[in-house]
C-alpha cells in the first residue's frame, strides 16, 4: 500500500479531521492546509474538518482558523502539512489525535507521526496535495477555492517560479489554472509590499554586507525591525532583495527575535547550503533553508561556513 493510499484510507476512516501546519506560516503552509481541508470537505461533505494555528492578516482571504478544544482530538485524524520537524508544528496538541499523518516536501530528518508522505525536493507541499487529488481523481473533488489555495502555495514556495521549479511544477500549475479563480490577483498580491516594507527595503540595501566570495547578508536587530512598523507584513520580503544583487551567489538574513536568538534564512543560486542550516538547528532545500543562531558569535560562524563553501567553488 502506497503512502497516498494509506492517507486516503485514514481520511475515509475518520469523521473528524484536524489539520496543522508550521509556526510563522508562509504561503505554502497556508495553501497546503487550506487546500487539503477544502479537498476533504468537498469530497466528503459529512466530515468535520478543522484548522488550527495562528492566523495572519495577509491570509485572511482564505478563511479562518477554528477553535478546537482538547477533547475534540479524541478519535480525530491529525494531518500536519509542510512541517519538517515536530517542534515547529503550530499548536503542540497534534500528537493527541487517534493517528497522525505527515505530508511534507522538506528532508525527512524527523519522520514523526504514524504515516509519512514526504517527497524531498518537491516544489511545495501544495503541489503534493494537488498530485494526491490527481491520483484519486475518481474519488476526490477539488473546488475552485481549493485550487486557488494550492496555487497560492506553489507560487509562494517557488518564489514565483524562481526556485524548485521544473516541468512537473508547471504542469500542475497549468492544470490548476483551468479552475475558476483569479490567479492574476494572487500573483499581484504577492508582488506588492506596504509603504513601510518599501522603506525597510531601502534600509536593507544600504546596510547589507557583500563579501568578495559573493555572500550577501544582513543582520536585523529586533529594535530596528520594530521601528519600521511592518505589522503583519513581516520580513519575508527582505530575503529575495539580497539575491537581486548580480554578484551575490548566496545570501542570508539574520533576524533577531524577541527572545534574543536569531532566525536565519539562507538562499543561494547554485550553492548547496542546507548542510550549513542543519548544523545550526535547521534544514530545508539545497538552495533555500532556515536555521537558528543563538547569538552573534553563531552568526559569524554561519557566515564563515557559507563563505568557505563559496570560496571553494
């Protein structure tokens, strides 16, 4: 029995399904969570499907999260999408369900749950959800809104097709675009920033550091980010900015969190950097990964490690 067949069997078996995704959700986290929920609800209207996790204003067009009391996890199927490691799961009650399914496209370093469907290197978890629908098209139904959710996730996780994109990705997108939703509006929404984010973009270009090896990085202290009043917009828009410099081969954004440690976002054009991320509490795709730095000493270590890799090329 394949992983997909097992997942469908579990969905059919349970009347109550609770879907989780990772903390600080990006478009693929939301897209796969909402898209899978819509796929299940459209295919099996009698099932009770709930979504849990913190909501962001920028994703409110998709819908809302649900209030799920502890007792509702009894006899429920829990599905976690787009989350490589269990500490990153938003709402740690995920293990209280009757059974747990992990659906993800990151390296499967922690195969938590009872069922794992992981395709390392897939463009996105949203694309995997659509391929799940395609595999069981005779049993499943996908609504126009469900297609919109999945399209949003794919566009977001590929950086509007700059990363992790191949002919299979584009074939999925082509089929999604046959559904009735405004894909151009989604594209435009992802391509716009607030005036506060525009001002911070200027700060980033003024304060970035570009090494001789082609490493471009910036260290954002918490109080600096707070001054720009980005609100719900967040700092994800900063990451591609550093990669716009034509001599940059790899780039890193270090962002200090309220707790004092730094969130680390690593990207590159053709240099494998996920091994560096793995050494610092993270992981991800070969050219797009995340990690954590406990202090500025660890920041300098990460910079030195990536710099050394670039110098060898």
